[in-house]
C-alpha cells in the first residue's frame, strides 16, 4: 500500500530486484517502485538485507577469464570488493555486506543458452552467435528478440586463428583451403603449398565455445582430428609436431606460428587488432552476453550498462581479448589496400573513380569500426549492430565534437559497376541513419555524411563467398570539421 494508505494493491508477490516489486494482481503483473509503497505479508523481503542473485552460464573459456576481469573492473568502479570462488563470485560494499551473488556455470555456449531457455540462467556468455533455431525458441518462450542489441550485446572480440609449429614453410591459407582441411577434402600439406606430408589436425574440444565455432566451418562433417580439452594441450601438440595444424582463439597465448588468411588473388589478412575490430579478418568471433527481455535486479542493470563503457573495454583489452573502442588508421598506412584496389579493379572502375576516392579519403583517417550485413539480408550482422550502439554512444558523449564522420559504402564486384555504386551509397545511408537514430538527443556537434564507391577498394577477391562478404561493407572516415561540408545531418542541434 502507499505510505498514506490511500492506495492498496493485493496480489501474489513475484519478486524484488533491489528497487522494484513485481506483483501478480487482478490487473495483471505490475512493477511497483519500492520507495513509494509499504509491503505487507510473509513474502515481503527484508530491504536492508537484500542480496541480488544472478545466474550466469555459458562458454567456459570466457567465463573463466574474461568475466571475472569484468566483474573486478565493475567492483573497483563502484567501491566494491569482489571475492571469487569455485562456483561463483560475490560483490560486497565497504562494510562487507554482500550486495550480489553470481552463480557461474562454465559449459558450452549452446548448453548455456539451453539452460537460460529452461529458466536456469539469467545471463549467458557465448563465443558464437545464436542459431536461427535458438532465436526462434527464445521468442516462443517469451524471452524476446535476443538479436536485439539490448538483450544480445557484444562485450568483447576474439578470432579463430590457424596455427602451425614454428618453422613451418606455410605462412597463409585461403578460406576454401581451411574449409577443405576441416572437411577432410585436403589432407596433405603439398595441397596448400607445403611439403609432402600428411596434415595432423588439432582442434579444441567440441564441448568448448570455440570448438563449436570451428565446427560451424565444417558443413559436411569434420576431418580426422585430435580434439583437446584445453588450450594448453592443443598448443603443446602443435608445437611438437612439425606437420600439425591447429585452430585456437586469438585471445589464447598460443606461442605458435599464426597463419594469415589469403584470398585467391594474393591478398592476405592477419588476425591483428585492427583487422578484427573492423571485421576485415574473416574469422572474427565476437563474445556475446545474452539475457532475456525481462528486468534484471538493479545491480545487474548497472553491470550491463558498465559492459558497454570505455572502462570495461580497457578491461577487455587487459584480459587478452580485443576491445571495441574505435581507433583511427590513416590512409597512408593502408598502402596494401590501395595497391589491391588498383591491381584488382574491375573493368567498370575507371581510373578517375580511384583518383576521386583517394582524394576524398586522403584527408581523413579510417575508424576501426565497420558495418556488414547478414548474408542475403539488409539487416546488419551482430558485431555491426553492436558497433551502431558504440559509435552512437561515442558521438553522444562528445568524442567526435567538431569532427566530420563520413560513412563510406563499398560493394563486391558482382554486377554492373554503376549499380554497385548505387547499392553501396544506399547501405552507407542506412548505417548512418541507424547511428543517428541511436544517438541521444543531447549529443554535441558532429557532422555525418554518406557516400559510396562501389567495388573501388576490395579487401579480398570476389572469387570466393568470404571475399565477397568482406568487400561488402560500410566504413567510417573521420577528419576535423570544415566549413564546406554540405547536406550534413547535425547531432545536437
């Protein structure tokens, strides 16, 4: 009832999240601010001794390394103390009173998602995106659209890295070669430019999140391989076998020879921080936090908000993963991309188009924030949806005050050049509008424009599916604002 006893609600007490009561009443399920009412009855909680309980399950590798680091960062920011145990963690205030208990269940990404759908977890860490079947099951169960950035957010980036023993003559593999090895069609190093020797394949256990991510690359079933329960076991096996090929996470201290991913036209991409951030590297593996579309306890909501902050991204970087903070890369440092643009330009790309592109971008720096679309869809992929929120947050926070952000669209080389340029312009506008829509009204001044250059700057060749995917993208190029910017949406006014 209200403090003045003028209003009374009767019903079944459903829960308390540290701030609000949930009550099942004759009017339906209601959420009531605890500060404005008095709770009477045997189910009413003791507000002074309330402890939030949160259950998190999922990928054992991320839950064992990344998650405790993020909890520690959150605790430090809020003057809390963290205690980590075998089954979970607790956060306490300065007096030692426990504020929240985290029950942590390390398993696979798929098992964690199943546990959440069955009501056994409040949050899930996953080193892969949800499958269409899992998304449909979540919606049927009333969990909401977990592809929505509010309920399925990217908290860190990782990558799948092919590794060999030190001294192997093979320095790169193409995506078709990787799929051929994983499916058993390629079994000898001589088939990929190496010596005549059988490939000894080493993979993480399919019970790990990364094992599941690698399994997704094997549509026709895995080749004969040795599966390892731990990163250390896989690493040691690859180091001691001169004909070994392993697959590990970039976040692991693999201490072996990493291989670049090579396109059929000679372009190679390494799994470095910038390529992974921009999704230029084809085996990027985001780390997701999934949660149902229901209200978490107050401290849980504060934790979720913290995970999207710059402070949290610094913790991510220190934990060995790749953060999502935008970095700038000048055009001058991207000589390989420009050479590739000239060498592999389609007949429909005129020299004048290349000159125009270089002239426009030369005064700008590229942000390590790219946007790509799901295969055969106009919907942004999971990492790109996260990038929309991160860039909008940075703009609203004033990070780009007084600067001009140009959203530049590129396409693959399939189809007429003019049509590709029009499509790339349309996609650039779609992404810019999405960032504008996600930016808070209180943002300071930043100029946003969009244009497209079609197939003028390929990152890979169009001879493979992954090459075409990599080429279809929207990049963001930034420079200090100038007076001659026209047709420019403005944030803030």
